[in-house]
């Protein structure tokens, strides 16, 4: 499985913020990037129990449906005091309308119900690259930090307004996107992807 400049690549996501972020990370490599929604691809049910499993499921579904190489991302927020939740259910905590203000309020509420004093958390991203022939590779990235309430910032998406990476004082939604792209969980996974033999 190889990728070269000019290849078409499907981003297997209907999340516009995620597609935009992946598109920006891929920009230096000259790929023709298409989102799954743009191609009218269905969203498969995420039935696996791990980030890796769900990323592979989504990438293979998009590759099979489009006949193109497909890149899927399964990512989420893992909160220490909530035993790793919301984890793989991070998007589902936002409900049918993907309202992350609701999801962030639920995180805060559940921490209060547990009388939590440990606000440590991490963002996890697993990228899966799938070829139409079924060949698949995965790449995992993480960034450690802590949660802060109330949410702050408007530059990110998802849980970004409540997450502060270790060594920082601003949330992921307060920093410039370019700064986030340089050190986020997705950036760490991308580093592993672009330094793999697939890109050589």
C-alpha cells in the first residue's frame, strides 16, 4: 500500500470540522481530498469496542464504497476520573444533533457527581488508512492534559473548549489552528502516518 502526491483520498467522516482539520494536515502532500459526505457515502455504525476497531471499520467501508484509498479517524476524549469515558462514545455523548455544548456539560456534571478532584484527561486519535483491496494500517496519537470549566474559545470543535494540553494555559479552542495542528493527538498520529513506508 503506497500513497503518492496527486492521489485521490477519501476522508471517511461526515464531521465537517474533522474533515477540514485532516484536509489541512494533508495539504502539504498534494492529495486530492474528498469528504465522505461530499461523495454521498453512508456512515457505517461504529460497532467496535476500540478506537482502532472503529477507525478500521470506517476506512474499509469508505474504500469499498468509493474504490479509492480512504483515511478514517476515530478519536475522542478520555477522562481519567470517568474511567476513560466518553472515549469511543465521545461523539455519541453529543447526541443526534452533535451538540458538543451538551456533551461538555455532561462531562462536567458527571465529574461533579463523582466529586472528582482529578481533572486529568487525554485526547486519543487513531488513523486508519484502507485500500480498496482491504489492506489497512493504523496509527495512534495521544496528547495529555486536563479539563477546565466553563468552556473557553471558539477556534476548535468537539471538546476542544474544555481541554488544556500539558504545559499550556489556553484550551485547544483558544489557540490558533496551526498551533493545534502542530501538537494535537491528530498531529501525533499524522506524524506516524507520514513517516511510515506508505509515504515513501
